[in-house]
């Protein structure tokens, strides 16, 4: 995790010397007009506005409501019984990827002394790549133990096209050792997950050993098979992928399972983001007529036509702690985007989207010459776009862009003026070290050099929703002195404290502190910036004058923006305002049974990410530690349009005392779901 001021004890001297040598004294000027925010409009590329350009071509000559079984692989005996590759024949929106969302091979899986992930999860990851490689047959897929496989192409086993999904068969299921008189079970994973979370939640090194500190050797798959249920699970190509695409895959997987087992209906369990795709399928969006006129709403309307109408093939739907009313986690907490900017692309943390279009490099957890993991003072908090950035005053106020989109025009199309590379190299980034995939980290994506919007987080963009009307940003500064938020409030004790220390540090110490954050007394302004950058800009004052980015200069201090973005309203529009539409309608009344099961605890230590519902450091989190209860306890929303009798007889809602990351891997929760599956005649 990021610390407030890492390695400060041995880098202060180096920083002081470096700043003095750089001559970091601002030259006074009387007035300064606001800096040029955009520069000249580039004529080198124009936005590709044809909606059809954002869909993959058909696998055959025509699109159809069907799928093809491409083939299968058989993993080692300690893993899945079989992994099938299904190819949907429907019309899929093209998925975007970046370095963080591509499938990791064994050789790509993060490994160091602190996080030995490759040892315990590398082989499981490799099996996913092998599954997608059934179609691509590319040697770039590599193998367990291989470290020299070539990089895979944009369309390949690590970045599978949107029409592909893996269908995993449990070990006993693949051998036919399950009861086909029972409704089978399909398990759907969420963001930053894959099917392996249901089978080996603690990993497996091939010799039966688990990831250090973890104890749950088996998963929900084995628990279901022990009760005789034929059990399957999906793995999507991009775990942050488009929810319409994933809804189509759920429909295809259900059809495949029905074909295998001969049963007319399947029990469906979806966890976290996976519930959104399941909700879509059981809401039959092809019949929706309330799409708005803006560009991305019309794109979503086209996508909805490809989702099959609900086929009445789900027996019990378990909605397991999912964002039915959306999520705004990374909009609320500036520590989260900074973490993503600063971590390695294959690190166990930092795989989510950022909610800023750029940030000033001063935020990077760098100090003097300690600005890279490989420098003379190795810095483990200076990876990715923060490597070699923001260590000294001359680079403090340069910007690191993660999107080239500055907003939407009146028709809803993206506004941009330069390529992502140009924006960053003009701000000091190395041209040779730049790659679009490395910097394209914003939830809403960027327009690439060919003029097309590319987002690696289409599904997250679709579930973005402003939940401040339910849970406002809290003012912790007025809390009683006895309230110790230091272990929970990473925005205050890590993000803000770090920026305050770094901005204020003055090696010459002639004039006192070098600068400060311009925030309100409740420290709300900067936390609200990602929601609405225009109304709540996060700024700082500093002695160093950077003519490229300073907004103003007076009394010896220049003013700068710490970060900027397009705001959550624009992001929601780019996601087709999907949550608004889902919340306005319930699931099909043809669903046999709905079981809304959600966490009510912040979870184990280190797993509490959403604290804005907490009134004190030990109070009810009003959610599961990631999502608010207004989003996860969604029985009323999901049963809109149902009669009172149907709602009472065909649905229930229950909270369990576990956190978001625990509910799918905890035996006590599995037991509740199994009991419910058995309850229906």
C-alpha cells in the first residue's frame, strides 16, 4: 500500500540538493492569465462517430442469436475438469483493453517476496489464456514455467475478442459425477475476478499449497458438487468489460448448460459487477424504448438489441452483493486513482479505472531521486505512469494525462484536441517510454490515433452512478477527537497528508513552506473534484512557477490544478445512463425465484474500501465495505412491476456479516445459497 511519505529519511538530502541545483525560485510576475488548457485543435485525427464502427464484425456472414462450441482444454487434475470456449454469434461491442485488463499469462503474473502471486495463481491464470487460445492458436500464449513468450497481438489469447467466453466445468461435473435431476448452477464472476475465484480462492501452487496467510483451500464449486449439483462458471475476456456483451454471454452459457445437462432451468449466481449483466439479461433490454438522444445513449440502444430476450431458463437467481444501483467508489476517494497511477500494471492492486483525466505529477509518491523502482534509491511506489515523475520541483506541476477527452459536446460526442501521446510528451513524459495502453487509464477512455474511442472499462463506465444523494461526502474534520480514522481514511491519512507534506517542503527554507492545498475546512472540495471538476476544482499554491500549467501567479505563489476530469454526469452519459434505466424497471416476472444476498460488514482488516457510510470508525458501514447498501440490498428495485404476492412468494433479501470480498468465498454463505436451491420444488 502507499504510505504517506515513503523513504523520506534518506531522500531529503538528495531532494534538497537537487532542488537547489535546479534553481527552484519562482520569477515574480504581476498577473498571469489562465493557462492554455487545450492548445490548438489537431487536424490529424477526427472522431469516428459511426456507431457501427464500435461493433465487431460477425463471426460468420451474419449475426444470429446462437453460439458455437469452439473446443475445450483439460487442465491438471487439481483444477477444473474442463474449460470450453464458446463463440457468440450475436453483435458484440468491441472490447477495449490496456495493460491492466489484458489476461495475464503465467509469465505476466506479478511475483515478489511480498506478493508471490505467480507461485500460487500463475498456473490458474495460464489456464485462462490457454482456453482463449483454442481459437487463436498463437505461441505467444506461453506456458507454465516459460518466461520468454512474445507479446500477444491486440486480438489474441490475452485480449480475446468480445464474442468469446470461457465456460468452466467443475471437476466432478466434467466426469458426469453430478445429479442431472437437479437444476445445475452457473457462477458469474465480477470485476477484477475470473472463474477461478469460485474454485481455488486461495490459489494453488500445483502441489496443494495455498497462498501464504489464506486457509480456504476449496471454493463454492466443490461445495456445490458435494451436494450433487452440476456446476459451471464463466470467465469473460475483460473483467471490466461491457455489460451488454456479458449479458449475451450469460444467455449463451445458460443455453450450453441446458444442452449438456438436459435440464430446462439453471440456478444463476452472480457476484459483484456480474449482477449487472445478469440483471440486463433478465430485463430483456431489446424491448426498451426510453433511450435518450445523445450519442452514447443511442450506442447503448443498439447494443441492447443484441441481448436475447429472457428465455425463462433461470430457476433461482442469487444476486450476491452487486451494484444494482451503481457505484461511485473511485470518484469519492482520491487515494484510489493515485494508487492506480503508481502501481505496476500486473500488481495485485491498481487494476481499476481512474476518475481523473490528468493529475499533476506532484501527487506521485516520489521524492528527489527516489522516483523509480530501479533508481539509486529504489522506490516501490513509483511504477507505471508515475515512474521518474514528480520527484523535484521542475516536474511537480507537469501533468500526467490518462485521457485526452475533456468533455462531451451538445450531441454527446467526446471533445478532445490532441492525442494522448502528444498531451503527455508535451508535459515531460518520455516519447520512447509512452504507450497508449499504459496511459489510457481513465474510466471513460481516450480517443486513439485513429479517431476511435477506446476504454478498457466499458462495464465500469456503465455502472457509474452518483450516490452522494444517499451518502454525502463526510466531513471528518468536525468529528470528536476520540475518533481515530487513521487506519480507515486513506484519503486523509495517505493521499492528503502526502500531498500536503510534499507540496509544503521547501529545501531552502527561506520563505517558510513552499506551498499548500487550497481546500475547504472540511476537506471536501478535493474529494468532490472527480464528481464535478468545474464546480469543485482541487488546486494548490506553490513557490515554483511553471509557465505551462500555472493558472495564476500572485504574491510569490503560482496556482495549479492537482487533477481534473469530465465529471460523473458525463461518464454516466457515456455509459448510456444504464443504471437509470435498470432502476426504472424490475426483472422479468417469469423468473422462478430471486434471492438478494449481500454483505453487511466492512470485512476483514485491509478489505474496507468504502467508509463514507460510517458515522464513526467502528460504526455500521452501511454496505459491504465496497458497495453501499442502497445498491446491494436491491430487492425493491429488482421486483418493480411484480405483484405484492409475487414479490412475497418469489423473492427474499438477506444480509450476511461478511465483506464484499468475502461473500463469495465463505462456506457459511455457500450454505445459504445451497439451502435456497434445495428449497424450490
